């Protein structure tokens, strides 16, 4: 998987892929039933721009295709979602993620970390 991420980074530098698109491409790696964090995405992109990742998720024009509902805060809190927090919780629960009190339970067991960090 690391080679794929390295190749993507190289291609994005050459063709000028936007920061948001880089976020979306990484997010496609996160499988159903797993979550990642704004911090993990930022680290995988070689930055500490956690808020910029959040803004990219909020502006996601392809909510069905790019599963930004799988991105949560590092402390397990749900965070925001363009269609509302309730919808984000509903989507996560449909994928088998346990959410209680607007927080993901068992976060360490389902946290997706990108391999080439």
C-alpha cells in the first residue's frame, strides 16, 4: 500500500491535484466499518493541517462516493458532517460502528491508519 501512496503523491505533485482531492483519494482506502481521523489523514499527507482536512470533508461534493462520514475526531467524537451529525451517526452505525453519546466506542479496534506514515 505504501508504494501506491507514494505513487499518488508523485502524480499529484506533477498534475497539481488539490489538497481536498488528495484527502478524498486517501479516504477511499478506509473500509466500511472502520474510521480514521482528521489527524491521520493530515499525517498521511505530510501535514498538520487537521482543520484543512475537516474543511475538505465538509466540502465533499461526492458524499456517496467519498465516505467522509468515516472521518472522526482523534478523541472519538463524531465531529461534523455536511448532512448533519445525526446522519453521520446513522451511516456509521449502518456500517457496524458503535456510537454512544456522539462518540465512537472501541476506537482503537476500528481506527484505520494509513500504512506509509
